[in-house]
C-alpha cells in the first residue's frame, strides 16, 4: 500500500506536465497561424504580396526577392504594424541593379550663310577638339555655336564611319542640316539648281560607307516665272505646248494629263516655278485645254490671269459661242477671258448672234449663246431660277457687248414663254424668236403668242411650234365628278365608318376606311360633294338630327387631318329623315345608320344651288343624291337615341 502511494505522486506529476506541454503547443500553434495570417494581410494591403511569411514560435521570418531596397523596407514596415519589429527576421533579398545602358550618341550640324551650329553627344574617346576644328574651318567668317558634349562610354559600332561621312558631306553642302547616329546619316539640304541636286544625290550615294543607312532630302529653289505663262496649240501638226508653267508637282500632273486628253503625244514638260497668279492655276488651265479640244483647232494662251483663246476659222460660230460660254463659267473668278473666232474669207462661219435655251422633261434648263454683259447674265440667271427652280439652271452663255439693242428683253420674254412648256427650246436672234416643244395645256399656244406680242412689241416676228400632248395634261386623266362620288361610296360600302354608341367619336377601326377615302379624294379636290350623316328613328328627332350633324362634322375634320382639301366639301346631318330601310327591324336600323357622299349639283354659271350651305358648313340645303354607300361596323344603341 505504501509503495502504491509513493508511485501515484510521480505519475500525477508527469501526467500534468504532459497536459501542460500539449496545451502550450496547441496555444503556440494557434498564435503562430493567427500572427502569420495577420502579417500576410497587412503585406497584401501594402501591395507587398511578393513576401513569404513563416512563423517560428513568436518569431516571424520574411523572405522573397525585392525589386528595390525601397520595396524591402516597405515590407518590413508593413509587418511591423502587426508584430514587434524585434520579432521579425529579415531574410529578404534585393535584386541586383542592372548595369547602366550606354547613352545614344548623335550629332546634328546646321550650316548656313551665318555659320555652323553643332549639338550632340559623342564618346569621350573621340577627339572632340579635332571635330570642332574641322567644323570651324567650314564656317569661314561665320559664327560657330558649339554645344557638343561627351560621355565616357565605348564607341558603338559604325560610329566613326558615320561621323566621318557626315562631316565630309557637310563640306559639300553650304546650306544643309546633317543628323549623324551610329550607322545612319540623314541629310537635308538646298541646292542651287535641279542639275546640282541630281549631281549631289549621285555623289553622296556613291560615297556612303557600306552598311550605312543614308537618307537624302535635297531640293532646288523654284525659279520665279514672270509673267506666269502657258501656251497650248492644236493645229495640223497636232496638240502641243509652246510654253508650260506649273506652281506645284500636283498642278503639273493635272496639266499634262489634260494635254494628253486633248491629243498631245510624246513627252511634255512643265516648269515648276513661283509667281502663279492663283492657287487655282491648274484648274483654270485644265478648263482652257478642254475648251480648245472641243473647238478642235486654235491656240490657248495664259499670261498670269489673262486668258486668250483664238479659234481656227474652221470652227462654227454656234459651237464657238457654246464652248466659250462654258469656259467663262468654268474659269476661277480671278481669271479674265478674251476670245476670238478667226473669220473665214467669205465670213460664212460667223452667222447671226443667238441665245438658246433648252428645257428637258426633268425640268432642267440649259442656256447657251450670247448676252451683253455680266449684269444682264446675273438678271437672266435669277429670272430663270425663279421660273424653273434654283439648282435646275445651267448657264453657259458668253458675253458680247456688240449685241443689238433690246437683246435682254427678247431673252427674258423667250424664257417666260418657255416656262409654259413641259419641254422644249427657244432660239433668240436679232429679228426672230422661235419656240418649239410640247405642253399639257390646250391654251399654251395662245398664251405664248399673247406673251411674246406684249413683250416684244408690235410687228415683232416670232414662230411657235408647240404641240399638245394629253399625257402631259394634269387634268386629262382626272375622274369625273360622278366617278369621284361613286368611288368614295364604294369604299364605304366595303366598310362603314363606325362611331361610339350615342356619340360622334370615330372608332379606331374606321381609320383605314378614312385613309382610303382621303387617297381617293386626292384627284377630286375640285368636285363639290356633301358628306351626309343619317341615323335610325329611335330616340327624339331633335337629338338624332344633332347627333348626325356632329358625326358628319367629325368625318369632315378627320379628312382635313389627312390633308384633304375640304374647300368643296360640306357636312350635313339629316337625322332620321331619310331612311333607306325599315326602322322596325334591327337590320333596317343598322342600314339607316350610315355616312354617304353625294354630288352637289352646280348651276350653269358654276355656283352652288340657291340655299346651299357653304363648304364644310353644318345643315343647309339637302343635295341631290348621285350615289349612295352604306358603311361597315356594328353600332350600339342607347335608350332614347337613334344611332
């Protein structure tokens, strides 16, 4: 018993120690995991999620590769916000800094009459003084601006060859800019002539070292051309230039293309120079060359902004007038045109002066021939635009101050007469005005004759050859009044205009019927018609009359809303006074509730019959029915009213 009592005490002590150690181990593990998690969270919030965290009891070990020393320090600071910094073991490394890259070596030299400017960066191994001395020798009495710097880095491959070639090129180019980098030289320079430019381009290209990229931009100053001259001929020897000037490469291309289109063969050239009278020089020359090509023979001369065109004697006068008129319109405003038609020996190509205007079926008007001056041309343009529409008029007349007196009056009268036609033409000559064409108006001939006689005066000579074509007559295909009424009532017979019970509100399903009626009335706007509304006999007679009048007005307003001309329409409510079926049956009452159109008879003088209500008015004299139609749609009934 005593031995057992002595053994119990050590066993109890050992057991307690084991429990204490296990508990301590468990607590330490919990603390380590919690601390590790909190530190990782703090590092992530600080943007340092690259750090690895390990716990060793109460100590924390931080490891990982920081890009910079600053990043390592920020990681330590973030961990220190969670645990004491004495508990942090720094096992982080910092990535070694990359070696410094050698700078980009380059030299830029600008040389002109005032001296030389030098700027750039060269290797320290380069003999800087020798480079500056070489450039100073080129400056002569000019100034040398030396902004050259050095850097102690190895020379890049190709540097020496590029620098030597660039400085050698500078000696040949007194007005230039040369940019030098390893393996590349860019030269921009001005030469004294095109020939010198070509020579220098060839020499520099040959002298460039192998492997060097050479970029050349050499230009020659343009000559000043005074006056800026161009002369183009078309004769038995063909189409060709005597002289050609252009103000740009683009202008030269356009001018030469126009010459080829006019028949020029072989190689032509234009001198590009300064002094063009207008930036629209190429546009003006193109128009002149096209005009000469249409004439077929003659000469075209530009001297600054003065343009002269001399047509050969083989050119017809009318063709000459047309082409010159179109050229005057095509030339930019700053150019002035002088035109001459070389007369034949017998003067047979002259012909009388003319003005012609042609109107086509699409309403386009073309005017050619002659007018006296710019003021008259402006008046004719405005007059034609007013009669035929702006944008529909093409005026290609030419100016001739020697036209007979009263020429403008004859032209305006002829255009006014032409406006009476659907298509046609007028020709104005000193002693005759001729008009021909087609019209859809039966009285056009008489109207034109009255107009010309009044405008041209007594004894004026004119010829009219105008024919009537029924297809052009806007009234020829219109339906008769009886046909108009019959068509509308046929639409109503197919489907009634329905109203809400006991009201004048048109139901939505009747919109299609009203749309069809509005379309049918487009060609019947001059036909006087009555819109009659009728009811059955249920209810008081006065209420039925008022309701039918309101419904007739509602139909008239609905047609007006659909842009129907209602000047010749009137709305009349008849109530129950005109039944067409037995009001004793539902079928009869349905038939009596209707809208119908009737023709309003006209007196011999065209007036409405005495007592007739004005168009659109309520009530009034009942019109004689020419046709009747019933409408579709069931209408409900209300106690005390006929519907």
